């Protein structure tokens, strides 16, 4: 499955996607960033999400990162 399809599926079915899957896709999107500052920022965000205890907390934080998914799709 292509990254574009994974992103669209995740956006459309966000409530059904596990945080680990969301973050895995975000890691793939990060490969497209050109600025090291943005990459480092997202790596920090991902690490903080991974340290959270419950899936609900992780999902709430993942939701805040959905604009990066939209950014990727707009660039296609």
C-alpha cells in the first residue's frame, strides 16, 4: 500500500488507527522534510507520545499532528 493511501485511510478512519501505526506513518512523512529543525521537533513529539501510558493519551496527542498528514497530501 502506498504512503498516500495509508495517509488517506488514517485521516478518514482516525478513531480506528492505533497510535503506533499513526506514528509509523508520520516517521515516513518526516523523510520528506527539508529542514532539520522540523525533523527534530517531530522526533521529540513522537518520543513524548511513546512515553505516554495510555492509548487514549497517545491518540489525543497524535490528533494534534494530523496537519502533517494534510501537508504531505497537499504536496502531491
